């Protein structure tokens, strides 16, 4: 118990905290791996149980970096609490089982235990989500590659038409309750926009008519926007485009077209 308390205190000491009206540090909480590096005398005792564990990836930006489009309190709660819970639960679900890359765990998630489907999906989806966004000052200088733009034009008739379909498919009536909306590459190497409930994603067999490969996705669970937008999900969706990092989306497309696999994620 004393060891657990010591680890917890060390974690808090390395974590950045949001205080209303106060500064927001740029670094998100330490990963388990970073913590072990700082505590070498504990590494040997913990390594065996942590060797196959999934980890909560640090955000690639500060909690307040996506302001004013996504607020700092939402980002801290979303990352440190919600995503961390999925990581904890998928580690519990996979305890004493062979290590599997979180991406590879998606394919058979629907026939696996509920913890694998819900928490494994939740971990993959959120790790994917953080890395496709960037502060507006950076995001505004990115744009779809010529390859991606051509595929958008072919599939939707242009970027604005794509955003209109995205808005329709992310509306409360389309994704009722909680879920995600994705820009995917299908089996014909064409783009589609699809919605999935809860923490499902198109990499899971049986979620759609075929496995489809996301290159962009938005979380439309209320925890992703409610503190700032309350019940105004369409406003959140419209503003979210201001922090989309198209450089990352282009990279995702290139990977999917080459490998015909899901995009790898951190953690």
C-alpha cells in the first residue's frame, strides 16, 4: 500500500493541472514508462507486470492549445480521466494474455469480451483523435494534399460538400447518444463518411459491411464538448474543423493506401 501511495504522489507531482484563471502547463501527465525511468529502483519490480500494458499517451500539445475551439477543462478531463479509464480497463481485460498491438485488437473486438470492445476501442479511438488535431495557428496552415483533395472531390464534390455530409452524419439524430464519425478509406480505395456508436470503430469486423480504414475522426460523446457547448453539438462539430491538422490526415491517407491497415497510434 505504501508503494502504491508513493507512485500515486509521484504521478501527481509530474502531472499538469488546470486551475480556472491560472496557467496551464504544456506537458500532460507522465506516462508509466516515464515514471519508471525516474524511479529506476522500482523498475525491476514493476517491469514484469507492466511489460505488456497499454499506456496513456501524452497529448502532443498543452491542454489549452486548442482554445477557443476546445476548452482546456474539457481536454484535461477527456484525456486524464476518460481516456485513462479506457487504458486501465483494457489493461485489466488483457491481463495475463499475450500482448497485442491495440490496432490489431480492433478486428475481432465484437466477438471478444465487452471490455476489449469498449475499452480497447476507446483507447484506440482517443489515441487516434489527439494526434489528428493541432493548435489553430498550426492547423490553419495545413491543407489536404493533392491526392486527398482529389479523393474528396471525387467522393463528395468538394471540401464544403464533404463538411456538409460530415455535419449531417454527426448530428444528434444521426449518431444518437454517444459515438464517433469517421472519414474512411473503403475496400475500393474510395472515401466515405461513416458513424459508429459508443467506442466502436470501422476497423472492427461487423461494425460496417466491410472493414474500413479511418484517416480522420471526431468524438461526439458529450464528454468531448459538453462543458463548453452543452447541447450544441453542431456548433462543436463546426468549430472542430479549425483544429484539424491536415498534415496528419494526409499522412494517415498515405499509410492506409500503402498498407491497407489501420493507422498505428501511440500508447
